[in-house]
């Protein structure tokens, strides 16, 4: 049998409402590459996330659009909270907020890491996601230490009952994990079905993320597009995350 010929759709930057190609046409290698070009307008990004597609590209690269198979997701009930993480939640005096400094969280996520100075969060991406935040589509979770310093957090995009996590950061031990636990607790209580982690990494897998087929992810996404958003993205001060017992807590 001859191999399937590969093609890559070139998107028109002047047509923000242009339909994306079916995700089944995404390449197997690199996994999930579907289209190139277009723009990062509010309309195109909203359409992309509703179709299970996200942008990911580096500096001096064109905009690449992806829909990998399998898809890495975290069901809120399946998040793992280790004993040491519970101690951090209980004893370190961290405070959780939502959406109080979105741009600062994106900047922190874009900062050089110990293992690399490179980042995929370009100035263009930063601007685009701040516009999504202004439209009440992108949201951030912030972790503050007792001195009032921002020490951890994450940001992502809400599409109905699915939250697509884009990036996270940690300036003190466990603080990105604390942000993820806070996100999982709140979106579960707000009726969300799943946290989309997009592509696996050891950090996410250690917290209970798992791989499902792209078809299953798209099915979950489509079934939950009309879940109403919470009235406000605000941390519930009554939530004691150190005592939360999701299904697979260890």
C-alpha cells in the first residue's frame, strides 16, 4: 500500500473566520501538525479551540496549528495530590487567585527555564492571549507566598466545559502543582469536564494526566461546548485544597 500523501493547509491571514481543515488530516510526524499561517486574531483562536486545534511555534517561525493524536488530558477527579504536596498546601501559607495579573503570569511562563533559554511564548502569542483574556476566554491561576510575591501559576483557554492549559511556571517548589490543583478543584465545581494538557510531559503525567485518542478528545470537547462559564473566575476562599480527596489521590 502506498503511503498517504501529506499536505499542509496554508491559512489566509486576511480571512480570520476561515475554516480549519479536518483534524484527521493532521500529520503523524510531527505529531498533530495540521496547518500553517493565518493569524492569531480573536476569531481564529476561538474557532481553533472549538475544533480541538491550538497554535504552537517558535520565534522567527510561521504560525503552526496542531491537533495531536493522542491528546494528553487531566480529568479533575483523577488529579494526584502527593503527601508532600498536601504539606505544601497546608503549611506554606500560599494564597490562590484567578485573573488578577494575567499578563504577568504569561510573562513568567515565557521566562527562561533552567534547562533552556528558548520560549515558544513570543510577543505575538503574548498579545493574542491577552486579547483572549480581555474577552473573558483566557484565564490565569496565581499562587502567592506569604510575602505577597507571585511564585507560581498557569494560564489557558476556556472552551465550554474544557480548559486548555497553555503553560505554567514555578518560582518555589510545588507552586505550579498548587496552581494545577486549584484549577482542577474549581473547574470541577464549575461543571467542566476535562483539563486539556495538549502534549504529554513527565510533570503532567506525575499529576495524573493521561493520553486519550484525538477522536475521544474531540467527542468530549463537542459534547461540552455549551457548558456555561462560571459567573466569575474567582478563587473560593472556603476551598481547603489540602484536604481535597479526588478519586486517585495517593
